[in-house]
C-alpha cells in the first residue's frame, strides 16, 4: 500500500482533500450515497448473491457502509483508492454515520468483511490498477473528486477500462453531469442518461452497458 495518505482539512465535520481542493461528500453523505450511487444503479433491488459493485475512489468507505447496510444477501465490492486515509481520519469522518466500527477496526486492509459485503480495496492509481484488474462489476460507483479538480479519475482511457470491466446490462452512476464524462462513458459502451442529482446538484449521470 502506498504511504501516500491524503492531506485533509475538515469543514463542518466533512473531510476535504487539500490535494484536490474538494470535499469527500456533501454534508448529508449517507443520503447522497443512497441517492447517487445506490438508486443511480437501481440498488438495492438488483442485489442477488454474488452481485459485484466496483468503485473508483474508496475515500472514507461511506459508500461501502451504505451498500453493506442495504444488502439483503452477500454481495461483493472492489474499490480502487490511491490515497488511503489513516484509521484516525476515517474514524473521525464516519462519526456522524454511526462510527463505522466494523470497517474502521479492520482498516487499512486489502480485504475487509462487513455485514453481507465482501470488500476488497485495491491500493494505487486507478489508471494503473483498474486496467490490470481481471474482475467484472455489475454496477459502478464512479466517485472521484470533481472532474475539474481530479481529471485523472475521469479520463476516457480509465472510463474505457470501466466499460471493459462491465458485462452487458451492467450499470454506472456518478454525481457529475459533466459533458466530457458523459461522452467518455458513451464511448466506453454505456447508454448514458442525465437524471436529477442530489442536493444542490441539478443533474447526475447514470449509464447502462450496451
Ligand atoms: C470523492 S472521494 C471518494 C469518496 C468515497 N467514495 C466515500 O465513500 O467516502 C474521491 C477519492 O478518489 C481518490 N482518488 C483520486 N485520484 C485517484 C486515482 N488516480 N486513483 C485512485 N483513487 C484516486 C481520492 O484519494 C479519494 O479518496
């Protein structure tokens, strides 16, 4: 694992990356994750045993906790993260969401057992680790920082790798409605749609693999 911890500041209890100049989520992070990533991918209704979720940007692990909480059966998740948080920062970030002890107590690790969730975290730059991954994900949480601040997470090559790692009928969801992200997802094999976003964001983007 890279010793490359993120450089954090805190705004009203929400961690903010000094490196990328962006917050990990909006103030109501649990509701945001439920709207953008769960509902955006038609979850939890699609969850069946062995269903696999992929994520770009593990961050605080909040999305993993939301998935674990909603999963009615054992499912899997693989998340790609270049700058893993320290355990202390993760514990502080998850305090408003019940503390996330089940995750924090095991962090950091490449394999973590949560209720109904077999979680793997792949450490390193997703531009290198995702193309080398031999898995497939039925749904993707595309959760880099904002494209303008973290363009590495939204490049056409990386999103093409997401497309290759998604079977037909698989889905993706992201908080951003940036045109170049929508076009890159389309080029990666997804039919994309703009749908209502969370909070102050008017729109977000969902995709279904052709
Ligand atoms: C918005 S945060 C993710 C929030 C997270 N999903 C959660 O539930 O807290 C974006 C994450 O992407 C990570 N990241 C940024 N660039 C990356 C890259 N090139 N490869 C992998 N991870 C990256 C950051 O370190 C950060 O943890």
